[in-house]
C-alpha cells in the first residue's frame, strides 16, 4: 500500500508493473468522480473510464501467449 505513494523510479523494478496498474486505477477513479459531477451514469461513461484499467493488459497477454508458444515449441525464443 505504501508503494502506491512512492515515485516510480524509487520502486523496485520487479514491482513497477504492479505500481503502474495501481496508478492506472487511481487515474480512472479520479477522472470518473470528476465526470460524475457533470454526466449521468451511462454506458459511454463506464466505457470511457474502464479503458485505463486495461492499459498494458493486452501487451501482457500477448507476452504470455508468446511465452507459452515458446514453452511448447511453437515459437523460437
């Protein structure tokens, strides 16, 4: 929990991805709260603010797929 308040460059490199995800959540929640002051809850609002939760997720999934393909011999490292 304390790590969420630390600067990115001061975080252990092994935990920087987690730190980034937490900060994406914080950004999404903060902008959602601001928008709720002006807009009603709607599909558009939800879709707009769910995107930051998935930033980097697609890249992580592709990476895991490649790792699995290498593991089973379908792709060269």
